[in-house]
């Protein structure tokens, strides 16, 4: 990565694709979900930090609601796969992938314009529809936990109904 990108992709634009490993060493690409699932990309500053330790379990808790809208959550930080694995164990495991943007350091966060000049990912939430188009962007205050209800409002609009189930 040569230069810090400060441009955040906007609603209506195609989301940049990526391929990253999760806490179990499995690889995911955003394009893997195209045509089948809406994707919530949740960039967060770091494992084992206070606000992130509330934010990430909230996605686990709300999985059934995400399922209603054919939506999957992808958590992304610049922490390593091993760090993600250890942290996910503190929650009794997770039902979604924590993706490691460790090397090249912050490359995906930089594509999305959320890599801070301190080297961690800002708290950025993106909802990407089944066609790969960004439908929601929230660069959230780093000290506050995002409210999943905002995401559900967007997913309801994207799906055009109350839920998939």
C-alpha cells in the first residue's frame, strides 16, 4: 500500500472486491456472496478492545434477524488470523467470519477509505446488496457501538419486504 486513501465509496457505487482469511483460516471474497446474499461489512478498530467487544457479539446475537434479510456479516480488522481466533473464543465462537486485513496491512480498509492514519480500521459499516452495490455507509464514532436496527431498516428496504423467512 503506497498511500492512505481517504475516499469512502458512496451509496450507489459498486463495492470493492477483496479476498481475506477468517479466524479459522478460511478465505472469503465479497464476490462470493453476489447474487445470493446481502453483505454487512463491519470494519472495526481491533480485537480485545472495549467497544469492539460489544459490537462484534451484537452481530452474533442478531444472526436470526440478519438471516431474515438474506444477509451475512463480515467483520474486518487489521488484526491477524491468530488474534481473531483467540478473540472469537472469548465469545464462545462466532457465527460469522472475522476477516484479517493484516497483510498487506490494511489494504482492504484502505480500499474502503476507512484505514486510519494510525494504522487501524475506523468503525465503518457498509451494506452491500446482492448485486454488489453499496446501499448504506456509516463511518461510526469510534467510541460508540453501532445500532444494528439501522442496518435492519436498510436491509428491509433492500429486500422490499419484512423479511426473508
